[in-house]
């Protein structure tokens, strides 16, 4: 692969990332439950990353603060890679960087809505049916969790909602 650089997202990246989301997800992205949840709380710049090849933005991953019941957690997404650069490990590299940084900063859980075969490669597993509920319609088989420490999801459950307390960290 050409030299890939993964950097923390900065405020200056916002316009380029939004254009990337427009190209890869289209206008229908705003109707998705995970997008609706993320509308209510800004993503965490300290836990969001960009992928670059030279001066070209080729991917992005963001994490936002949420709560599952009373338990603080993170919501991963969106994760996107420019279509011509897919199947090169960029998405996995972005995921690993975001999860490693979250773990380093003491976070214990990361949730997402996505494909288990893809995200399972970096440690996500399906949330047991009914243990956590997203606002709006979500296929329960696509609700996944990664434990950043042993047993982090034990005893956790409830409604998933934005965590305003995590917004400005």
C-alpha cells in the first residue's frame, strides 16, 4: 500500500470529511438511527481519526459519547473509506487506532451498528438481543459491541442515548 498516515481529526478536517460522507453514504445517511443518535452530541475529536495518502483524505472514523443505561460508552461511526481505496486495510487501520486510543484513555465499551463479519475482525461481537436498545429502528443483529477490557459489558444494558457529559473531553 502507498504510505498511509493516520492522524487525529482536527476541526480543519470537517468540510473534507463531510464531503467524504456525502460521496460514500449519500443523503439517506441522515435517516439512519445511528446518525440520528449522533446528531444529538458532537463526536469526540480526541477519539476520531483521518487516513491520508499524501495530501489526499482517504478515510475517517469518529467516536461519540453515549450511555447504555447508566454506563458510559462510545458509539463508533461513521467509518468510511473512499471507494477506490477500499480493500487495502485502511478501514481496519482506522478502527484499530480509534479502539487503541479509546482503551488508552480509559474507555471500556464501544458500540456500533454494522456488519458482524467485518467488525468482528477487530473484536466486535453482537449485543445479546434486548440487552441494549437503540432509539429508532435497528436490525438487532447489526448492533455490535467491543469490550476494551475483560468483562466490560457484563451487567450493562438499557436504552442507548447521547452522553452530554462526554461531549467536551
